[in-house]
């Protein structure tokens, strides 16, 4: 994790196309376990809308609820990785 990205000093990461957001939740838990969470900022993104995520992934609602407990994580829906400049929020990109 610490190789030029997230580490003990903090940092920022962008997770693109995380399916049901389970990777982002696992990352949040690792950062918290290592006590890096207060200094780290992670922005996860998926192509689908929030409603579509609930329809597609059976575990999504539980994962979403758990992710919302991590203040250093944000999630953006509707991000098309093939058009990331147009679909990713400027705050996440900067």
C-alpha cells in the first residue's frame, strides 16, 4: 500500500470500477486497522447508479452501509472509465 500511494503519512487513491464496492470496503478496513485512515482519502467509483447497484449486487446495500461509516471514503456513481475526464468529479480528480 505505501509505494507512492497510501501509507502511514496518508495520501489519496482513486478506485475505478469497483463492482459491488467490496474492494473499497476491504481497503477501508485495512487503512483503519493500520491507523492510516485519518490521513488517507479514497474516492471509489462505479459506472452504475446507486439504484442499479442495488439491483445488480445482492450484497451492495450492506457494503454501502458499511462504507458510509468510513469518513475518509467517498463514492461516485456514474463514472465511465473510458470517459473519466468528463464523468469524474473534479474534487476526486484533483
